[in-house]
C-alpha cells in the first residue's frame, strides 16, 4: 500500500513540474487589443484573451498584426515581445 501511495505522489509531482514548464508561454498573432486585453491567435487557431496593465513589460511595437510571444500567468501578461510584423 505504501508503494502505491508513494508512486501516486511521485507521479503527481512529476506531472505538476512538466505542466509548469510549458504553461505560461503563448506565441501567435496579436489580432486585437481590446481595452486591457490582448487577443492572440496561436498556430492551432486557438484564441487567447490575456489581460495586461502597467506592470506588463513590452518589447517592440506592440500592435495588432504583430507576431508575439507572451509570458503569462493566470491570464495576465507578465511580458509581451514582438517577434515580427505580419505583412
């Protein structure tokens, strides 16, 4: 019983670290800035609505049409970086 319980605890711990390493980065096209939200469409076509404010670090000319990389947590943009402008 102890081995099973220990195995389950270890599995949960490993899975939580794996998800943390991938969570938080969104790459895609900035389709719209709506009030205090960025609307970003990723390569799979999924739309992400991410909040920003004065604490969000901006690199580049952040405007609709830019290809961006956003570091976010809990739906809030910690930083946004323009990778390139779409033509």
